[in-house]
C-alpha cells in the first residue's frame, strides 16, 4: 500500500493580545528574536552550502537547482508538532496494533538514490517518461537527456526507491516515510517537494503461491485475492483509526501498475463524495502495486535466502497468516 501525505501550509499571525503592548515591553522580546533569527540564518546558510555541494555537482545531467537543494533535509516528517509528523505518528500507531506482524519504521533513508533503486528494481523500463530529466531531479546522468542507466544518481521520486534495499536487509514488513522530489510546476495541488509514506508486507509463499507467475496467473490466483483482501481490510481500518467510524467505498480507477485498481474514499456526516468539494473527500491513500513487484519480491526473497544460507544468520520466521487489525478506539 502507498500512503500519501501532502504538506500542509500554515500562516502565522501576531496574536491580537500582543498587538497593543507598549514598546518598552516588546523590546527584550524583539532583541531575543533578532538573535535567534541570526542564529537560524547562520545555520541555514551552512546547511544550504552543504546541500549545494552534494546536489549541485556540475556533472553531466545535473539539473538540481539551489531552491530544490535547500529543501532537502528539513525532516518535516520527523518533527513531532508538524502536521506531517503528527499524521505519520498516528499511522505508525495504527500499524502497531495489527496482530501477527511487526512493521519496522524506516524514516531516515537518504533521499539521494540510484536509478537502479528508484526505477530498475521496481521494473520501471528505461524509456518510462518518469525517468526523463523533465520529470526527475538528477545529480548525475552520464548519458545525458537521451540515455538513462542504472548508475544515474537522483533525488528519489518516491519512497518505493527504498523497497529493494530494505527487503535485502531482511525486512518483511515496514513503513517507509520521506520527502520526495519531482519536477512539477507549482500550482494549487502540486509542488516539486512533498512527502510519501508507504507500507510493505511480504507474505509467506506457502500462503500466496510458490514460484514465478504471469500477470494473468497471479490475478486469477487465490494468493492475489488473499493479499488484496488483507490490503483493503488494513486500509479501511486505517481510515477508521484516523477519522473515526465512517462510511467507506472503493473507487475504481485506471492504474496499470496497481491491483486492485482503486482508491479509498471516506464520507463526512454519512455521505460519500466523488472528490473534494462534493460532500466528502478521498482519504489520501492509494494502493501499492501487488502485481509488477511480485517477481521483484520473489527475486529479493531469493537473494535474502541465499545470503542467510551462506551463514549470515537464521532466516526470519515467516509472517503469520493475515488477520484483521484490532478495532480502533471509539471517538473520545
């Protein structure tokens, strides 16, 4: 499953209770504020220099701008009182209640990744438009605009760039959160830096089917139904944990990389809307592909098994059969 978190913009104003205070009362606060502002500016300048050195390299294909480089490292998702940090913690708390599986937390992964991690390991072909410099911020792309390769270095375009790394480490269930970067034009609903959170769970092959399958075989299998049902049940439980008991439905949408193709929606005051502004709103969750990654997951499992068989340790116990999440507490 892929849980999308969008940044919230907040405007701060001076409280009216402070607006009429005498100048003598305000001066010490103003002096302190100026000192703090200078310290923040110095820290920001040092951080900006470091970011510029790392992401603005002048290498072939480098298209990261100073503005984008300065957005890296804010760690809004790790700031406890930031809206993104708050919703992240609520989601992690919910997944901690799911019986039979422990989701590891991965929220400090390096945003600088290779094309191998971001694209190839996810079976995204070299001619996919998402790999073009017009869509992605590259630190280096030796082949220039026309040629993409697994050695290209870039700012991650999704947190899925860390799936293969985490699975090779032996993680079989995890939540991955981080800032991601895409060359979007800024408008009311788009910004070139935003946050994603996704959950991944590997199932025991004995439950979902052994060996490689074609797309058609996988779609028709009992294992696919088992995973899809568990995924829906988990996301519906998440909606209840975040919003309280609400009416939910699944909206069919065309997503060639996802199965089942759909998006969760929640209603307000008993009604379920088609989108924002129509009596309800979508929950902001979407489905991670169960299909194209099937072979990639099997390949990662094989690599993990070979590594463990070579003496690196015992193989982790397979996850228990899927079970519904514990019911969330009722409204306070």
